[in-house]
């Protein structure tokens, strides 16, 4: 029988964790629920254990640390990542697991179709739209919800995903890694509800938003190095040409180069543009080698 693990990272979710576990068990009784308490100061761990979850602890603060520990320690054929705040519907969970186990999908994204209408924080909504636009544009994809914490994943994906993020930018990193390494991704529409009264969000709109954008830039450079450095090379070359046009124009008219510093800077910029291009090509081949190693790891898992 194929094993299903429902992974719930938690930090002070005593208000909701019990009902989340009960809901999961009602729709997916064959699954094993794992709750990792992340330095919770309330009764999260005890309540989770009372409701039948396997409880563990991760003492490095941050969702990324928790998920890294979960991916390393837990063995299953299908992994479902779910937040413990009772904001996601679990009705679609059996369908999502079936897509992973029987249809060969590597990642099923639970897309919150009503998130923008339910969520009362306009900065969060704007940030989600910006992240979705950037990733879909840069990686030529069409994923409706990039920031959702509700996903079903194959063993292949979980055991080869080199998670680097420490906080809430994990969903962004996960999506980009799957897109860049040609994992099969599908989405399922799901409903979102706001946190119940007494439950508080751990997200920091500006701080976590800045981390997510930094992660996008970092992963874009890592995964699309030639595009990034070729763009820098073109821009640098254009600046050099603009700076050198009056210098050469004056030289052809008078035979003199009175703007020697401008000539020097322009030539240095041309050299810099070629260096950018060379760096992009080198990193492109290194990235190709990395993808080959990922494929070898995937083959080894099978």
C-alpha cells in the first residue's frame, strides 16, 4: 500500500491544529499526519498528539527549517504540505494525492481561487499578484497561485529538492525549482478561509515580502544565468556606445580626442560587457551540469 504523509509545520497553532488534523483524517483516513512544532510556546504539540498526529520538534525557527527536517526524516510515496491555521479546504486532498500516486504528477498546487476576496490585507494581495506575475513571466509558466502552502508532492520531488530557504519564501523556491527542472506540475482549485478568531498570522508583510523578492532574484540568477548576465552585458554595451558616440564623432571631425577619460570609461564598459557575457556562459554550463546531476538523483530514487 502506498504511503501518504501529511506534513503540518506549526508555530503556536493551538487554536486550530486539532480541527485541522480531524478534517484531514476524515477525508484521508489512510494518511499519517505529522506535526512539527517550531518552538511553540502554547499547547500545539500536546493537542496535535491528542488528535492522533505524530509530533516532532524543530528548534531552528522558520518554516524552511521545519520543512527541511520533515523532508529529510519522513518516508512516504506522496507528501501533502498543509498549514496548521485551518485556512485551507481539505476536500481536494484525496484528488491531489491520486494525481501524485496514480497519474505521475510531481507537484499538485492547491490554488486558492477566492484568496483575493477573502484576505483582508491588501499588501499581501498585491505581493501575491506581483510574485505570480514575475515567476510566470520569467519561467514561462501559468501557475495561478505561487504562494499557496497547500501542495501534494511526489517522493521524487521531495527527496531531490535542495531546500535552502529558512522562512516563508519556501513556496517560491519550491515552485521555481520544479519549473526549472521540468517536474510535472498541475493545479487544483481550492477554497481559502481567513483565520478564525484567536488565531494570529506569523507573516510579516514587508519583511517576508522582501525575502520572497530576494529569493526570486537569487533563483533567477542561479537558474537563468545566461539571460541575467546577457541582459547586463547588453545594457552595459549600450551605455558604452552612448558614451563613445560623441568621442568618435569629435575625433572624425577634428582628429583629436579631448574627452580621453570618457574614451577610457567607454572602453572599460565594453570590456565589462564581454565579461558579463562570459560569466553568463560559464554559469549556464554549470547550471546544465547541475540539472544533469538532479536527473541522475531522480533516476536513482526510481
